[in-house]
C-alpha cells in the first residue's frame, strides 16, 4: 500500500519525538531486538500539558527491564495513565516497572471471558498496591478518559 502511494516507511527509534495536536510524543521502546514478538511492541509516552500517558503494547517483563536500564531515568516513566501491557498478562507490568511508572489510572484492554484468562489477578493486585484506579474493557466496556492540559477524568456511559 505504501508503494502504491509512493510513501516511505520510517521505523521510529527510542528517543524520537514529534508533536501532534499540542501533545509531545516520545518513543521509549523497544530498546533492543527480541525473539519474542510481544517485546517488540512500540512504547510511546504522550505528554499533553501536565498530563501524561504511556502506551506499552504487548511488551513483557524482559523488555520493561531493558527499557528501564536503557533510559536510567526514573522520572521519564512517571505518567498519569498507563495502558497496561499484554492485556493484563502476568508476563508484563512487573513491580519494578510499576514503581517507575506509578500511574493514577491503569487501563487494561481485554475481552470478557477470553481464553487466556486476561487480566490476571496478580497484575490487578500489583496495580492496586501502587494506588492506581484500574479500568478493564472486560468489565467496564469501552474505557474513555479525557483530559485537558491539567487534568484527566473518566467518562462513564
């Protein structure tokens, strides 16, 4: 499709940034090559004024740890909203990662009654132990968080 439109594919690298609609987007990962495709998920931090979001795709613990080591900057990962990795699987969202992120809100995208058992209870416990308000598409349906440059709020149906 890109060939038909004569477009060139650009693969982002950690540290790449751009602006979109007044928000600053930074690529934080992946910082290495991985055999496990989940760990190759692109990780984006979005900052809009004083509000911030972290989107981790299906990244698992190994890639989380590598990313923390690569950046060696605790404050870089602090965000208001975390899109929880790998649908809430126990293979992601480690305590080490969460203690760096410390989100106010955590959003888990997973289907109700999925065959993988997502989200796993241990991940929900980890999120609750750091004080995050957890939203899950399996139980909450569509999760909508809105923000301006200074606050984030949950929109209920």
